C-alpha cells in the first residue's frame, strides 16, 4: 500500500472515513471525478453504495441495491466473482436496463 495512503488512513476514525479516504485516493489515482465504493451485505445478498462522489440521485437510487442478477458491471462481477469490463455500455445488451 502506498505510503501516502497509509498516512491518510491513520487519520481515519471510523469505517465511513476509511471508505471516503480510499475513494478519494482512487479518484486521484485515476484522475476522475466520479466513483463509488460498494460493500456486500451478505445477509441480504446485495451490494450497497457506501461512499460515492459525483453521482446524481437517479444513479444512486438505481444502484442503491445491486444483486447478482443485475445487468450492471458490479452485478456481473458479483455473479461471476471476477473483474468485469463493459467495452461499450451503449451496445451491451445486459447493461441496457442500466
């Protein structure tokens, strides 16, 4: 883990601050303004957005709970237990409802 991230994480006092710190670092690393961190609720079987930046309420509402049957990249990743890349969301049939 990079030293700068370690220093930031040492200032975190709870789970939410850790998630926000990791999200900020990831956004800086990738040079983007939009991102989220999802956590798995094993009892309910859903991924839930635990930290986010830059998304509107419509997006947050749609992706509030994602299960393995969901056509999104995160739903597929859960189902396949692997990383997922959707090359073009405009032409991906399973992603179309998203």
